[in-house]
C-alpha cells in the first residue's frame, strides 16, 4: 500500500473512532433531545395579598423546588432546590438564574412557596417539600403563606413550543375574624361595651407542613396539591390588644374586630370535644374602668387550610348568654388579571 492510500485509511479510521467515542459519552449524560424547550414559569391566578397590615402587597418573587423522573429510572433528579423566581417588569415575565430545559419522556414535579424569604431550613425530597412554621406571639407579624404545585408528563417539546408552568397560588393557613353585637334588656340604648383585648389559649402555634403535587390521573398535568400537617404544638396563648378599644353599642350594629387587611392568621387545626382551648374577650362597660371577661370555648370547632372563618357573636350581659354564628368561606382568590406584580 502506497503512502497516499495509508494516509486516507488512517484518516478514515480516526474519524470512525471519534464518532464512536462521542456517541458513547452522550449516552452517559442527559438524553439528546435536539433543540430543547426552555422551562419557564408564570402565574395562572393568585390568592389575595398578604392580609397582615399590608394593603400595598405585591408578589414579586417566590421560591421553587422541582425534580424530574424517567419511567426507566428509580430516582428523582432535583432540578430546582429553593431557587428564587423574580418578576421582571421590563420583560413582563418571571425569571430565574441557571436556566433549565424540558427533557422529553420525563415527569416533572414542582412546589412553589411565597414569600421567598420564609423558608430557612426547608427539606425537599422525592417531590415533597417540608418546612416548619411558628406563629409569632404578635399576630400582626404573622406570615400569610402561599403555595402552588404542578406536575407534568413531558412530551417531545421542541424549542419555543411548550407552555410555561403556570402556578396557581393558594393559602395554607386559616383566616379568623370576629364580629360582636350587644343585645341586653337591662342596659340602656346608649350604653356600650369597650373591648380592649382578645386572647386565644390552648391553640396550636407551630407545625410542620409537607407539600407535594398530586399524582397524575388521566391528564398529563395537574395543579392539585397534597398538603399535610405534622408535629403540631399547642397549649400556647396568642394575645391581641387594641390601642383604640372596639366599641359595641347596645342594640346597635354588629361590629367587626378586624378589617380584611388585618384579620387573624392562624394554623389550621381541629378542637376536640374535650379541648380546653378558648377565646377570651376583655371589656369594660361604659366609662367604668373595671375590666371584665367573657369566655368562648373552641371545642368541636375546626379551622381548615385555605378557609376564612367569621364568628358573629351576640352577647347578653345580664344573663351572660352567648350566641355564636359561624360563616365559613374559601379564602378569597383573585383572577390573574387582577394581580399587580410590579
């Protein structure tokens, strides 16, 4: 074989070996899906702003956790682990660092939490986020926790053709408001009660939340969430004092103790029939400075996640009778177009 033929043969052999080596390396890495689609986030709708003294609340960021799993593998690959997603007003979009992409034939699961600064030691494993939250003794500083989940079976997404993950945030705590009216035949029409503080005793103020996206059923994606609470701690007190007393006039209108912007945020919980938990209201009559109290047992009551409870209490002093009417509603949800995220 002459030198020219040797050179051509060796060149061909090197090319074959190079192609074989590249193919082998690729098989040990992420699957080659061609031009992958970028993984993006958006909002489908969002719950009302944080209700604790924050009329100008604007959702500007949240933390996201997420993983991906192939049907042919046994483990989950963590894609996001508390990454912060921020709103960019100049692009009118939600952005994060370290861009991720959709890989075909993988199932993705996500958990998002707001506010982004809430979590100090979260644990994320097997598509489930766990964190502990403790209510502050001053309920004005309580945090309105919003969560959203999403699970999706990824098809053969190509660049620019896939839909973003549109999170639909919802509340996981309970909202409590109290309204009171006075109906007492022994008091004059112009007499009144002045309420100076209220106190919850025997209520849970600390719990661990476990949050995951629901399993896929017939659809290829779902926004349903699975929220569990464990390790609850109780027998604690929460006191709310009023700088300006709440005045309730005899035979007058029902008076709400809180505006929507500062209603009480509490942990979801169930009070057994034997529970000693109670609500204590401290008041004075007319201009008398002697403090008196009325006690309302909480036994057999229940506060569910994402629910708003309005307790309308009718009080009769001379007989010390109480009539409690409870209204339960979903904690208000706004449409996406009403969200001011700037």
